[in-house]
C-alpha cells in the first residue's frame, strides 16, 4: 500500500488515516505529513514517488490537509529547494514572475470592472450608483485566490461578471444569509434561483431609469461607504 497514490482523510487515532471507502490505514512509520503552504515543495514531492493526499470535508467544502510521503524524500527535496531558492538567478526569476502576475491582475481587475458595468447597464441617471456597485463587486470578486466565480476561466468574462453581480446581491440585498433553508435536495438551488429573479427585477428598474427613493441596493452601498 505505501507504494500507491491514495486520497485519504484524517483518522481517529494518531498515525492512522481513512480511505474514501472508510477503511482504516496505518501510516508507514518512515513517512511524515507535509502540511500545505509550499506549493513548489508539495509539487516536487508528489512527482518524486508514492504519496497519500489527505483531504477533509467540512460542510460542502473540501480542504487539503497536506500529503503523507517518505520523510527522507521530503527532507531531500526541501534541502534542494532551499539551495535553489538562495540562488540570485532564482530570486530574480521569482521577482519577475511576481511583477508579471501583478500586472496581469491589474489588467484583469480593469477588464472585470468594465464587464460588470456593461452587465449593469444602468440608465445614465443612475450612473454614479453603477460605478459604486461595480467597484464593490470587483473588490469582492476579483482578488487572486478568492475562490469566486470571477476567478474561473471556464466561462466567458461577461458571464463571470453577471454571476458575480447576482452573487453579490444575494448576500448584500437579500435575506439569504439569515434564511433557514430546508435540507432538501435542490432546495438551496431553488431559493437562489428565486432570489436571483428578484435581483434581476431590481436591476431592471435601474436600467429603465426609474426613480428609486430607497431600496436594498442603495442601502447596501451606503453602508459600505459609511
């Protein structure tokens, strides 16, 4: 078994893990747990040979708890990586990569904000509110590692912008976060669909230029600015 690549979850006792099928396995005595945090080290240890990927599900989210692998492999690769990282050429390459990613992020934020504004398409009389909303949605959805729909590349940018707006409105202009949703298959999706329809209806009023004396959207943006 130690020569296999497995996906496991934490066991009930120290030195034990459980397979996805619920079987208990003893971690090999010469293995150790490499915690998450150093992507390069983890990637190289995985490439070097057998390992057990440890994951834990909490609610509907799956969290990485690191990988079990031979301790000697981890030590050897960590030493090589530390030496490599001390090389001036590596540091220069790292800095260049960081600068490139920062530049790409600035460009993406600008493009995403523009896509949000295009989706909102508010009447000119509500132009200032549209700008404020685009900033709020972009600030929430665009950071790297945020895990929001805005960071996925599986759907076109306009669709990402639309989904991000609806998600933002769900949390800021509806009572979604305080709802007690029944644990019935499809119920959460049904509630989200209903709230999305209400959000689209509200956006329609701004697009038509209707007089909006007071509404959840204005209140949410005012609270953020205050």
